[in-house]
C-alpha cells in the first residue's frame, strides 16, 4: 500500500502534468483535432504527439498501439515521457512532419458520414510517413481502399 507521502507526490505530479497539457491545448493549432479539425480535442496520441477528438481517438485506437497510443487529456495519468512527447511535437510540428507528402488536393474529412474515409486516410498517412510498410504494400492497400470506397459510394447512392 502506498504511503501518504507517495500518494501526495503522485497527485502533485499529476497536477503538474495537467497544467502542462492545459497550456499545450491553448496553443492555436492544438485547439483543433489534428485529424479532422474538430474543435476542442480532449484526447491525444502521445507517441505521435498530437491532440485529437474522441471520434479520431477511437480510430487511432483501432490502428493499434504499435502505431498510435491514445490517452485522455483529463481522465488518464500521464508519465513524464508522455508529456515530453507532447511538448516536443504538438499538432503544428506533427502536420509538417506526417503530412509533408500529401497531395495538394488532399481534403480533410469534416463530417460524421466520412468516418471510413478518415480512418483509411489516417492509416495510409501513418503507414507512408512512418515507413512501417514498403511503398508497394502501401500502394496495394491504397488501391483496395479506393476500390472499397467507390463500391461504398455505389451502394449508398
């Protein structure tokens, strides 16, 4: 059982981390979800270093912890390492790094009915920019994504 002083120390550290996260969330680009630009993100992918909305947090969780590690800004306890990752990156730097190779005509999904597009776009962007698969594998995946997307459009019309 933790001693009272240990609990107080952990509580104080958690409060310090919450202050840092609150300060980071006040930065202009961090006021919006890194993926869909929804206002007021309350979640973060700490290993990527971005603040995201609850909907995109679910998508990031589905990608797996080997790609994205998601935490609630308010509900979870944060380690010093996780806080440091968020301080080092943030939404602005992350966009410059991870979205550097997106085509000029890339359109960021904005609405709920575009969940599948958002999910596949996030996955492809992470795969290409993190280098987790060879380029040919990513292109094969992109082909299948486009195929199913057009099939989905045909079915819904």
